[in-house]
């Protein structure tokens, strides 16, 4: 009888331990589920806040971008009927505002959706086109007649008897989809060395087109520089007061300071650059950059004429309009390693 009571007590004690252990396990599961619910709620809250922040950034970007764009458009509209001094001041202000707007867009690419980015880029491009049209219409460049041809031009004409004469004097050439009034430049030439002096350029628009295996030196300060259909050339240019436009360039070496650079359809080309805004490439491959290093005796004077800031050089700040992956470098351009950079421009 005593043995049976002792056994029952032992079983009851064991069952008690078993019940206690089960209760602990249930309590642990309940705590784990509660913690998981808390963590899940925290993740949802953070995601919602992140989305809200992104939306707020997008709203801020577009409100600021559209306000600045409308301000520039109003400036351009007010140019009609203004005297030359006022017109010049308004265009300078519009140019500065447009460059600031371009930088604002470039700095905002990390959080903009691809569609929104394309819309903003298109609006900026339209604004830049309007600015260029107003400047061309209201402040046309004075015509310039050369008194004498340069020795380089005479040599080129002698060497390339079958090629058309270089684009000197007034002409009309199709560039970037619109007619460019060409007052200075070279076109349709092969295997020659070409030079323009500061006196010949005199802040004109310069066009170099359809050049193959040529070496070109442009001294002075052009207003704009257009390069189109360039193959296996070395082109060195003094400070360009506004923009450099490049299209269909390959296997070449270029060097110039400028305010803005836009490069399209270009491959396997080195650019030694001084730029005070940000360089833009589109539909390019194998383009590489290094700081501008060409020098000549009157370079300092030409910088002063151009109005460019010698202390501000964004040569390695390049925006690729075909590469929108945030945080990942574009594969279409690189920095030229210091050991591989060209230092002797006289050879």
C-alpha cells in the first residue's frame, strides 16, 4: 500500500514537472510571436516613413524645379524689347540660373524615379534650347571677315587638293538637328595640321566637322565649340566661354576648358577637361577624362576673356543620361590613370 502511494506521488511529481516545462515553452513561443509582431510593425513603419520621405523629396524637387524653370522662362520672355545692356544682363542671369538648375537636377538623381528624371531632363533641355535661341536672335554675333589666311590653312589646302575648303567665313551647317551659323572652323579635311589664332576666333562660334587624322590648335576664347564627325584627331582649344557640343567623335584626344560639356554618340575618346558645371554624356562608350593640361603663352589672358573660373574644375563630375543606376558608376566613362595621362602636347 505504501509502495503504491509512493509511486503515485512520483508520477504526480513527474507530471508536474512536465506541465511546468510545457507552460514555459508556450510562454516562450508567445513572447517570440509578440516580438516578431513588434519587429514586423517596425519594418512597416520604417518602410512607410521611407516612402513618405521619398515622396516628400520628390514633391520638393518638382516644386523647386518648376518654380526655377518658370523664373527662367519669365526672364527670357522679358528680353523682348530690352536694350542691349539690359538684354545682356538678363541673358547672363538666365544662363546662371539654368546652370544652377542643371546642378540641382544632377544632385537629385539618386532619389528620382526614372520616368520623373527623364521628364525633368527633357524640360531642362527645352529650356537650354530656348536660351540659346533667344541669345542667337537678340544678340547675333558680328560678322567677321579674315584679311589673310593662316599658313596652316594654306598648307592644308595645298596638301588636300581634292577636299572642300575649310569652313571659314559665313556658312550654314546642320549641327544637333538645327542650322548653325558657322563663322569660324574647319570641315572635310584629312591628315593635316590646322590652327586658328585668337585674332581669328574673336569669341566666335567654332565648328570642326568631318575631320580625320587631323591635329587642330585653337587659340583664344571661342563662344561655343562644336565638334561633329571627328575621327582619329587631336583637338586642343583655349577656354570656351559657354558650351562645347560633341557628336559622332571616335578614337580622338580632346583638350579644352569650358562652362558646359555635352557629348553624344562618342566612343574611345580621351577628354582633358576643365569645366565649371558638370559634364554630360549620352549614347557614349569608352570615354575617359583627365584634368585639362594643355598650355600656351596666352592661356591666362584667354581665361580672363572667357570669364571662366580657373579655380573651379569639375572634370570628373560626369552625368551619364543612359545610366540611371543609383550608387553604381556608369560603365561608359572612366578616369584616365595619372600614369597614362598625356603631358607632352608638342609631339
